[in-house]
């Protein structure tokens, strides 16, 4: 396969994760160890480290299908592998000079996390140094009081909202830098969930807007503005404001500072915040 095709595959796999709401540069929690090969115990490097880290599995260990078979294990039914890449040096003779030369050729193959497998011998590992997580009572009241709330699962190492399953996935609370960061991230994902057809029915959620598009940028802006509104209402906004401001600024650049779009996002964010807080709906865009 030509290098360009492999580059395209890698890019598409990264974008697919971003489209799920997994945004690596916004992470405020510990995400476990660097990805490791179960066979060699060596860490993956370069783009492979990034590709595997963002998959959200607790185990740092990864295996090829042949390695699973060698250990007489199995890949769980329905589990999909993750594509990684490597350079292979190809020898050839330069006909003009008669000299032996080497050129790099990009190759790819698939690996599975050991959490996707059964029957493997996996070493123990310590993924995090947990904090003493003390729930913020006002934040807990909001989460527990949200009407028609989606399911929330505290598992894995990724924070995202799956609109097809109407499911919010969060890392465990004790892996976050602070309790406020946990709730800020949770409210961001709950903000996305308000766009579900059973709630406020935003097109950007239902139609699966493409990452980088104006619609996707609008939805991210709505989610972050909603987070700021909810956190500000319950008094935990100050700790998060720098991160939120930088994140909002990034999506505003995508929107090319469209003032009409900002007003539209603000109206939608107010509706979303009112929904999460179980307040009277905002009468605006």
C-alpha cells in the first residue's frame, strides 16, 4: 500500500476519535501508562503512541492477532483492532552505480488491547496515582437532578458522549487533577447529550457533524459555553475558566469569529444549561 494511503488511514483514525468528542489537548486527568507491546514490554513510539493512547483502554498492553493465538487466547467477539504503522527498510541495487541502497517503506498492521482479549497472561501494572476525590455536593445535585439524563459510566481513560447509545463515558473521578476538573469534563459531555433527539434535538448531534466543520465547531462551542454556565451557577467556574477560555477561543477560530454564530451558540448553550439544571427553558435561539 502506498505511503499516502497509510497516512490517510492514520489521519482518519485520529479524526474518528476527535469526532467522538475525545480531544487530547483538553485532558485534565491521568490516562495511565504509555502503551506497551505485551510481547516485548517495550513502549510504542511516535504516532503509534498517540494512536493507542487515545483508544481509552485501562491496560497499557497491546498484542497482534498472532500473539493472541500464540498464547492460546481469543479476541472478544465484536472487538476491532487498532491500526498502527512502522517503517521497513527495503534493500535494492542502484543500477547506475551498482551500489546497494536502502529506502524506507511504510507498512501497517492491527493490534488489540489486552482488555479486548481473553485468556492472556498480562503483567500487573499501576496506571494512576489516585487523588482523594471529595465529591462537590452542588455538582452532584445537578448531575443527579438532570431530567431524562443519559447513562454515565466511569470507566476507561477517555471522556466522550456516544449519541447512538446515549451514553457518557468518563474516566474514574479519582484520576482527575481536581474534583472541579472532573465535574467540568462531565458537564461538557452532558452538554453534548442535551442535543440528543430525546432532549433538545440539535442537528449537530443527530447528523454526526464532521470534525473541523462549522457545524462540529458550533457544537463544541455550545458544549463548552454550557459547561461554563453550569459551573458558574454552582460556583466552581473560577478553577476552570483558563482552560475553558483557551478551548472556546480555539473553536471560535474555526468559526472565523462569526458574531452571528457566537450569538447562536450562546442561545443554544443557555438552553442546554437550563436543561441540565432543570430550569425553565430559555426562550431564544
